[in-house]
């Protein structure tokens, strides 16, 4: 949260909201006050350090006391944090801080709900690159707060062959061979497949991982053991990780997929389908009356 990129983002957000200045503040008597954030529904918290940094960018004298840790569950009506500083600063940063906190906590909450379905299976929940432009680092941070793991942060993390790549390179084998000859040996190659034949071919050709799309748990129960055996028998290739693309899967069915013997479930829903968690900021009556 201390990177120049994060500071740039915060400055952009504040400029977007404040413009040339908050016109309403001309009617506010300046004084040091304390405000509290209250949760208006239950969820999983994410964004504490970011909220603190937003107010500090406005005024370094502002004190933010977090009453809950990152990734911690909270209940409806629970106090989340206290903020003390000039009233004008608290009002100027209120909307920006609340917006990002509600957004990231919504992602963390959705992630935690799905991740809880995977407890005891040994399978982890991973995100995708379906993120809001400019907010990827923060949205993926929220995934971690909710108990998930990050897949690729960007295209330079690993090579992933999708349908269009394979069609352009005239097949899975040709695509993998071309990549392996050009990228560092330590870089992973993952192939997105839709059929058992494609999955087997990918392993034979030396893929480090396969991402299986649109396959039922019943079919996976038959396919995964075959893929494990194939990977083990082929001593000339590295063991392949088996990943399931689960963005369109009903959450109630996600454990069925985990029990098929896969390694990872990749899902965009915690980011693309999550809803904001509602927080509100209220001034402390005692500080207002001082």
C-alpha cells in the first residue's frame, strides 16, 4: 500500500471527487472531530491500510484507528474504525474512502463465501484477469483477504494458450513447442482446454498446467485420474497442474468440482459479480459538541 502507483491512484480518486474543492465545506465550522464507520451488513473487511492512506494524503495529522483486521469477519451494526482529524478533511475523503472500502470488502466477502465451500478439500480458489482496469492490484489483494489466491497478475506472469492462440499457431503441440523455444525455462505454460483429448495432448506436449473449461464433475472424475497417470508416466515432462475454470458454476456445486482431484479452481465471480458492502460514516456527538 506504500507504492508510488497506489499513491498515484489515490491522488487521482481524490481529484476526481474534489475537483477544485468541496463547495459545501464553506459552511462547515473547522474543528477536530472523531467519526466512526459502522457496517450496515455482515461481511469480510478489506482496505484498512488504503483507507488510512486516503485520509493521510489529504492531511497527515488525521488518525485512523482500525478496530478490525484485514480479512476479518464483521457483523451488521459493528463499528469498523474511528477517524480523528479536521472536520473538513474527514468530509472531503469520506466518499472516496467508503467507495473503495465497500468495493474491496464486497470482493473479500464473496471470495470468503466460495473459499469456505472448499475447506477440507485441499483445493484453492484463484482469481482471473477479469478485473476493473486500474484496480487489478487492489481487487486481487481483496481476493487474498477473502482467503483466495492470485492466478496471473498479468500476461507476463505465465504463458496461457487459449483457443485463439492455438488456432493461430495451428494446434496445441505447435503452440507449446514455439513457446518453449522462446520463453525462459522457468516460465510456465498453461493451456486452456475443453475436451479430454485436448487435455491429454497438452500434458504429452509438456504443458505445466491445463485449465479445463465447461466440463461436469462426473466427467472430471473419470478424466483427472487419467491425466495424473499420464503426467506421472511421462518422465520427460514436468507434472501438470489441473485447474478448473469455474466462473459459470453454481456456488453450491463448487465443492463437487473440488472433490474430483483437481489442484485449483479459477473463478472470476468474486470480482465480476460481487456486490458492495454497505458502510456509513457518522460523527461522534461528543466531539461535535466540544
